[in-house]
C-alpha cells in the first residue's frame, strides 16, 4: 500500500542518482484512441492521456509491468524519458516509494489531473 494513493512501487535496495531502473516489459504499451466504457475507465487509471485518447496504455490490463503502478508526486524521485526509460533523479533509499511527475508524461496534456480524482 502507498501513503500517496492506492498501490505503489517500492525499492528493494538503494538506488544511485542517475541509475537506470528497468520498469517495463518489452512493448508493454499501446495506443488507444477514443476508448469507451470500461476500456476508458481502465485507460484513465493507467494510461498516459492525450487529447485524442491514450497514446500509452497497458497492452494488457491482466499482466502489467510495475511502472503502471507509479504514483504522481510534484517532486519525483524518478523520471521517465520519451523512450520509456526510467532514471533516478536522486539517491533513493531501500523501502522508499518510486514516484514520477505525471505532468511530464505528455507536453500537451496534464496527466497529473488523474491523480486528483
């Protein structure tokens, strides 16, 4: 459990500043344009929103990489590059929750609004 929201991702060891953190399975995401119903609800929880839908959503909602469970924080300890690679923004201690800034996931759409629902 996360103190920030629902389920979180926590470290099992110390992580050095700038260290690459493998968080994704290969090709673990897909584009979903104009989802409806339950698919829209699931994409809203886990996808990276864009004005036309979700350009990054889990390929399968049954088996997802742990990165889909990262919580939003204004002062994150990891960053995700455009290619989907994750890096520590500072030293992260064992047992600490890994956090990202959802605002940085898309330059045209503020994904941090999802975390406020």
